[in-house]
C-alpha cells in the first residue's frame, strides 16, 4: 500500500521573517515589498495578515490598504533557500524519495517505511518535531495513499497541522469537503459550479463524467469527476525525477498581471539556478510549464547553443518561452521552470565568440552564492524581486 506525505512549510517566507525578528511574532507580516514600491506584489503573508484578506499575488498597494499597520518587508531569497535546504535535508532522513515541488513544499514517498519508523501518523509527528527543533519553523503534513489526497490534507489544519486519510477513505474524505477546499478549484471555477447548480462535492460526485464534460468542457469536467473521487491517477513532480532540476508553484489566485507573472518567473528561476549551483551542474535546455484556470496545461522548451550563464540569462529565456506559449488574458494557476538534461559544470563546451559580460556576471553570482553558503546572513538578491 502506498503512503505519501505532503509537507507544507507554513507561511514560509513570513515565518522566516518572524523567526529572525522575534518582535514580529504575532504581528501581521507581509513579504513582497515596502509601501510605495512600484507595482510590487505580495509574495507571502503571515497567518495574522491573512485575517485581513491578504493573499499571495495581491498588489502590495491593496495589502497596504487592507492592513496599513502590518510589517512590510522585501524578500530575502537566499535566507529562505538556506532554510528550505535544511528542511529538505531533514526530509531525506525519513524517505529516499523526496520530490521537492517548490521552495516551501515537498512530497515524501513513505511506502514501506513502517517497519523502520512505525505508524505513518507517529512518523509525521516526529518529522514535525524535528523540523521545529532544528529550524524553529513549523510544517503542516497530509498523509494519504495518493499524492492528490495528501496535498489537500496538508492544507486543512494550518499551521502545524496533521491530517491523515486512511487508505480506502479517499472518496468519503473528498465528499465531505466544501468545494473551495478541493485543490485545483479556483474562484472562477467555483462561480461556474454555483451558476450551474453545484454547491457541494456531493453534487459533483453524483454526476457522470460525460455530463460534467458537457457542462464545463472536457478538461474541467474530467478534472472535477476525478478530483471528487480522490483522483488516484494524479501525481506531481514527475519532471523532478528525470535528469533535470525544476521548480513549480501553484497559486491560490489566478495570475493575470504581467508584472506578477514575471516576478513569479524570476522567483522560480532563482530557485532553479541556486539548486544548480548547489549540485554543480549546468544546462542548455530550459523548459516552461503553464497551467491555466481551466486546468489545461501547456509546456514549451528551448535548447540554446550555450549553457545558461547567469540569473539574467535564465530570466530572459523564461520570458521568451512564456511569450511564445502564453495565451494572452488567460488566468494562470501554475507555473513551472526546469533545466533539462543537466550535466557536470566542469564539462568542456564551446563558448560564444562574443562576450557581452556573461562570464563576469556568472563569476560574480558564483562568488555571491559561495559567500552566502558560508554566511547566510548576507542579504544580496536580484533587484527584480524587490518590487521596484
């Protein structure tokens, strides 16, 4: 029997800021920029800030209106990455198969580990305690026989929550959930469901796949039919198991603003680039994944003549791929960035005849990465991520 943990780092960026600044504990903390930063968006809001209706991808100016007395900070990506790496290393002590989905979430395949660790619920509690003791941060865990159910379960009792769904109870679990708790159903889909007379997961469950496809279209109808049954066939992060380094993020609210989209692409790019630095690899092939509000997913990749040189290079390639594939005006539920076919950094390769400062930029970034590996308190980051 399969056993999966889905682990969420609770309000991760904001929690790190509260950890490093104890005076901010219990206060609304909003990561993404300072009041007045031009076109900045909220990256993460603490649970105290969420009570005011503040959420990720919200324009920072709106967050200031909703909670003017909040603590506003610009992100410190290297610090977040440092703690993420430490937590992922703790996960590796529990499972040989850890699929990191983003900087703040991962799946652990715990199948067959009961003989080593005991019951899954007890193991999950020990994992929470280990993370708390070693980092000062909390995580929420969902335990289930499928990745999809584990994903939903981890978000039900935050922060520091633990939800276990016994094998065989997936359908009952889903049918008791309110529609807004079904992972993948955004605000627009909820409205479409209500307009069509669907007010509960039971309402969806009682309809045939063909009828749901007729009402909502093939993609959305199929998703709804499978989701309320536990969606046993859905898996996540298959790209991460190939010879690639990837990062993807699902957004609570559809992204439509170009600046917010590009900020998200930069964050994903920086995550991938830093992990490539840690593993001492490089790549010439960049892939981009876009999942729209109707759950349709498109992907595109490009192999360049030369390996990705530095952060600006990766970001420009991401934007180019995005412009090639994005259907203007459609809401985005998920973005993913991956460097495929990675290879050892020491592998000789032909260089461009023209140097536009790439080698210098790459050397500077490597020096910064190395310095930050030794001194995580150093705060150097890409200007784009500051919301300017």
